[in-house]
C-alpha cells in the first residue's frame, strides 16, 4: 500500500489506452490540491468547519483510505505523480524547496522520462494541465515537454492569488509564454478548465493542480 496512487492510475488507464476504438475511452480529470491534509475535510473528521462539496465527491465515489503520497512536500510528490517512480530516482525529486535562484534555475523534470501525460498523449488523448507546475522554471522543462498540449498556471511553488506573482516575479504562464490576467487565481484556473471541457472532444486527460490552500492565503 506504500506505492503512490499513480501506480493505480497507470494500471487503470493503460489497458484502456490500448483499445482500438478511442471514442470508448473515458475522459480523465485528476484533481490535486496543495497543502491540504487528510483531516482537513469534514468527511474525514474535521469538526470546526464543513466541506460539503468535497464530501459529496467522496460519498458518490471511492475513498482510498490506505493510499499514501510519495512525499510530504511539493516537488518530490509531483515527480512521483508524473513518473510513477519514487522521487529520489530523479535529481529534481530530491529538491525541496525548488527555488527560482541560480542553484535551481536549470533544474527540472527530464523530458526524456515517460510520464502519465506523455503516455496518454501517445495513445491518443488530448492533454492539459491547469494550475501549479513546480517541476522546472526553464521552458525546456515546462509541461509541453512532457506531453501536455495545453498549460495554464504557475511555474513556481506558490503565487499571490491576486497579483499572480512570486517574490515580485511574474510566474503565470499560458503554454510557454508569460501571461497577465485579472482575477483570483483559483477562479481563473477553474474557469479555464470549464472552457476547456466545453470545447474539447475527448478522450482528454486534465491534470488540475490547484495552488489553494497553499500560502499566501
């Protein structure tokens, strides 16, 4: 049970990717939130506030009560999700925090590694990532290098929810280009996902990586 959840995702998804009729394959939306603990949802025991919408997801679906993240921190856990491997098997998986400075600016997830997104794209899925990346600040490591057709989100570990900046630097991107938008970041991400779903004929894979509830609150 110590294997990361991505192992289950590969196991469930890859057989469907081998079908001869791609129209029969399901659309996949993987939602990840940043810095939310197991007991932060009322369905798992939180008493001083309630989370009814997320609770409804759990009640209508399946709860993995013995599933564990491969790491308790940002970049290593994302390395594990993308690759299905233990974070330490890739140099960037040993970096925490991954900072936008001279020591880390040339580090990133190697485009040579197979990822859940590159494998799904290869099998005919349309792929998109919305939200947080934090697997490399150089464009050669951006989501496009890992099989994502579209990317809207931040490249840093966190960002101001209104200015969309990190330590005075613009970190909001659309594909490989910096972009300026107005609005609360969580709403911006959600609106873009809604537009993508309405306009895209499947099968598609959406990696939805919310920065909330990560600081700055």
